[in-house]
C-alpha cells in the first residue's frame, strides 16, 4: 500500500489478488479441506494480505478504518476460505493487550499465517452463561499447573493446536476473582477432544476433557487469578469480530435469497417483496453497525458493551432470514443436503438448522439483552442474576 493509493485503487488491487490467487473449490475430504485452508491463509500472509486490522509488527496490514471495510467487502465477495479456529478474532486481541513481548512474538504470527489453529475453552457443562461458576481447576505444581476439568461447545477444537482456556486457580467460590487465562497444548498428554454432532448432521462443536494436563507458567496470559479482565476483552472481541465480515457475508447471502425468490416465482407477491426489503434494510444496518464497531476498536482499543447490540442483531437476523428461505421452499424445505431433490443442494435447510444455535453461542440472546439493558441503557440490574462477575 502506497501513501498515494486511493481506497478504490486498494479495492481494485485486493480484488485482483483474490481473483488471481483464488484457491479453487472447497475439498470434501476433511483432511484435504484443512490443508486447503491452511495453504490459503499462508498465501494471504506471505503476500501481505492477512490481518487487515492487525498491527504490522505482528504481520498484519494495520489498515485505516475505511480500508478495513473495503477489505471485508471484497473478501466476502471473493468467496475464499475464512479463518481457521477462533483465535484470530478473540485470542489475538487479548494477547496484544495482555501478553508479554515473548508471548506475542511466539504466538501471534503463526496464528495469523494459519500455522497454528486456536480454539476457545470457556463454557462448561454447568457453567455456560454463568462463566464465573466454572470448575475446571489448575493446581500450581513447580514451574507449571496441573489442569483437570471439562469444556464444552468448543468450535474447531478437533483441529486445534492451542486451546485458550479459563481455569480456576483460586479457591472454590472465588468466582471471577479466582480465574486465570491459560494456553494449553491441544495435543498434550491428558487432553481428549470429542466431536459433538448437531442438528445439521455435522460436528461443528466439541467437548474437551482435561485429565492432569501439565501447563507451563509461561503459557499463562496475565497474572494468576487475574484472568477476568482478559475474559471481558475476549468476549467483547468475540461479539465484535463478526460484525463487519458478517455484514459482508450476508450482503452476498441476501442476494442469493432474492435469486431464490425469483426462481420460486414468489417476487410478484407484495408480502414477499416487503420481507426482502426488510432484510435489505437490516443488511445495511448491519454494515453500518460493523463500521461503528471497527471505529470504536480503533479509537478505544476495545469494542465495549455495545458489541452485544451487534451480536444480538446479527443472530436474530440470520435466524429470520433462513426461516423465510424455508417458507419460500415450501415442501422442499424438509429435504436435507443429501436428498437428490433438495433445492440448491439443501443449503437453505442446512443454514436454518445451523442458525438455531446462533442465539446461544458467544453469550445467549438473554445475556446480550441484559448487557444492553444494564451497561448501555443504564437500566437496573436483573435481580435474578448473580451480583458480580457476569459474562458480558
């Protein structure tokens, strides 16, 4: 990028790169697909097109606000592979804010290049939305910790190299005051990962079992028992990370939905046109909200509690969009991807089933509404919630 390059020249240059270096069709075999995605991330990094918002010192592009928006729009338009794991949008900002220089140098560049895949280990069977109630323990022993416990609903844990995990290093009942933030080798002795099959028939989530897993102190981010501020940073970025790229993605998905309505002969119906117009407006709102989120991060370093607004808006939108798609399909809306009569290979049915969980992940819709009410609108705290340490 040169100082004289305009935003539109940057757009044209990026679009040409994505077109010329496009990795081709997505392989069906899981191992081949993983290698395909890693090769693409390495291609992006090596060519200087990875990490639009990342600092240059860690291999990113450090783009100004307007060009981050352009980047996300063109990336979604190109239909190229997205990031692997959940580290780029969640763990990376936490490392940048709280990691030591040695930790940043060791972890950030390999994460951005796709050489290492990261997965989140927060939720537990009895401590999901009430995150401070987690019970996975890390007992200090010599120059490290011995970790025991279980995590659940972990995206990409089956392909992960590193788990960024919350553990209890304080006494029972210490809640947010006794939590530490550990990075755990996903292939260390005692780590077991089991896929969880969901409504789509695929296994998008996993459960993780930690049995006497040894973790060096050097792999703790931040102070012992001081992990809660890091949690809030991670959660804020998790909810904000999808704001702009989801807007770009659903710009394309909505175009596909309009095409589906044409194919089904439904666009003459004024009620159908009204619904499509409503989705068009909401995609525009999503884009503007994503732009505001990026601007807040660039100005303040954190997305803040308003990230819950973007998250809630996106998840309710994608559920309603796929519900409407099934209405357009009529009886074909019951046919899955493997049925030879499925419309568009069952993509809308698969999307409908997948988005049933959208209002649960990254904090339930109820948690998001509480955050918006209390921390954005300044309303009284929900008396049904614990008095301190709620995950936002």
